[in-house]
C-alpha cells in the first residue's frame, strides 16, 4: 500500500516522536492510509458476487480467480496498515477506522479460506448428491467416526 514506507520512516524518526503519542503528521498519514484501505475493500465488495460463480464456465472462473487474488492483496496491504495503526493506538493515539478495518480484514480472510475452484467443486459434489445430513454428521461425531 502506498505510504507504508513513509509511515515507517516518520514513526521511527527520533526527531518526530511525541510524548507517548504519535506526532500529528504520522497520525494523519495513518488516518489517510486507513481510509484508503477501507475504500479499497468497498470497491472490491462491489464485485463480490463474482467471487463464487454458480457455474464453472471458464470466463466466470477466470474473473473469480482474479478477484480472489485482488482480495488477497488487499488483505495483505490492510494488515500492514493495521499493524502500524495498532502501534499508534498502543501509544495512546486514536486512529479513525481502526476497528472497522480490523473487522473488514477478518471478514475478508475468512471469505478467502475457500477458493473459487473449491467452491465449484463443492457445488459439483452437491449436484452429485455427495452430501451428508446434519443428523448424520452429529451421529458420526458422537460415535467418534472419522473419515
């Protein structure tokens, strides 16, 4: 994400350190990076319905894989922003959007645990009838059946 290196330089510059609270410029940069990260995920979410296509046609799958990769890159960048914002918060500063970005990253990471190809394979299994009822799963768990 743009600004990470500059943030690190400003935060580590002894001449710019405040008394336990980040200087105004560093905090302002963190606020702007937070806003940019949140804007990025809002843009990606507009396309979220294409992430898990209902059919396996090549074009839809290619789009889904590109979108999945974009969400991955966004989450990595957002994690870098969160890491820096957490240092400011620990020093007593209040970074606008911190909780919202942390939630957005968690939600995105959870969503990314399934790839578009895994999603399509799961749909294919359902179509083939390769499913288990909830009661079957409960019974197997009670009996200690692992398979």
